[in-house]
C-alpha cells in the first residue's frame, strides 16, 4: 500500500454553540490541513498520483474558507468543529478532483489512488481527522 500526503493551511474564525467554555466566543485559528491518498498501483511514472493535482484540489477548497467566519457557512450548522471542517474538506476535495478528471473515491478492491483521510490541526497539538472506515 502506498500513501501520499499534501498539506496546506488557512486562517478562519469560528465559535462553537452548545459548548461551555472559551471556544463558545468568536476566535480564530491558523489551521493546518493534511490530505492523505492511498492506493496499491503506481502509474507509468512510478507515482500514486501527481502531487500537483492533489495540491491544486486542496487549494481550491481552502480558498473558499480562508479568512472567513466559518459559522456563516450553513454546512457547519453553526458548529464548525475541527471534525466538521475535516469532513467538509474531505468531501470538497473529492468534488474538486472530479472536476479535473481525477477519481479519488473509494470502491472495494480499487487498486488506484483514493482519498483516505483529512487531518485538520487547530493547533500543533490538536488535530481532528475524517477518514474512510473499512468496518461494517
């Protein structure tokens, strides 16, 4: 199994409803994002996929949320937790990849590259991950 990872970052504000603590107040983070792709088969160039294509997809997604108040986006249901942000980025990278003819969706037995996980770091020490589950 091969795995590649690209990373980028964005800055955004948010607050968490239904949370009792300082994070219920408007605040911001400089988020770091890692996108992981896995697969068993390398292309004719000896790569799982072209890093530049994956980086381009991630950049397209992050520019939509960079320097925004994430609470203004209905997708987060007024609670833009790191977990929800990771899921949003995961789904959005899949869509962005489709636009350039890159199918990163997973199907059982697929040998080509597929999107496996997205990590969202609010700080260097705090990370949420959204990833594929192969159980059930």
